[in-house]
């Protein structure tokens, strides 16, 4: 019997290249796509989003089986990938397209995201205010093929990006 109860989860955590791998290939994860959400253009391109004027976030959209891997577990992976105190982008990547956000797809996701945000504010490792937004999911536009599974297509450049951006050092210093 094939189960078709897959759900979607959408997260913005700065450069989408760096956000795919932590979720990819986990049990219950069917697919992780890089893309754009939250803006005012229809079918935006990478170049349009990079201007910071389209209103889109760089996001990943995860298709997952909630009976194998829960939304709560996805949130537990999401938070340690980002600096939730930075409203100007993430790490070396600056601009509104790189801000962090959780886009919820239903009321249950909204409640779980809000609970995780409250926990981050009260029990998290940060003294500065948490600015990660919780927003209703909007149309997801899949990024161009060259941006999909970047860590697999360009492993050396991917590793270099993570180190040079300061992401890996930040994660090590704040989440380890």
C-alpha cells in the first residue's frame, strides 16, 4: 500500500544552496526544492529575486511524510541552520531575500512554528531579539535547475560558500 499523505514545509534561511543539504535524504523526506516565496512577481527569476526588490525570500520547500518525519522535527533542524537574530539577511548574504522565515501551510504548522519561536525566545542561546518571521505560505516558485541540489552538483563550491559566508562558524559557536 502506498501512502500519499505527503505535506509541504517551507523555510527561508538565507542562501537556499546552504539550506537543502541538512534536510535532504532524511527518512520520510521525499523532496527538497530551492525556490522563491513571499513576493509580488509571478514566476520570478534568480536575477529578479537577487535585486531584493521582488519581495521574495529564497526558500526551500520540503515534501515530507509526517508519519515518518514530523513537522516538529523539521523545525528542530531549521533553527540551528540560521541566525534568527539577523533581520538584514543571513551571514554574508545581505538583503531582504535572505531573511529567515517559516512559511506555514496549515493551522497545525502555524501553531507548531509559533511554539518553536516562543521556545527559541525563552530558551534559545541568543540574547538579541529573535526576528525570524512566521508567515502564511504563498505561491512557491521553483528556482532554476542550476540551483537545485547545489551541494551535490558543486560540492567544493558548496563547502567554500558555507565556510566563507560564516555560516559554519556561527553554527559551531552558537548551536554546538
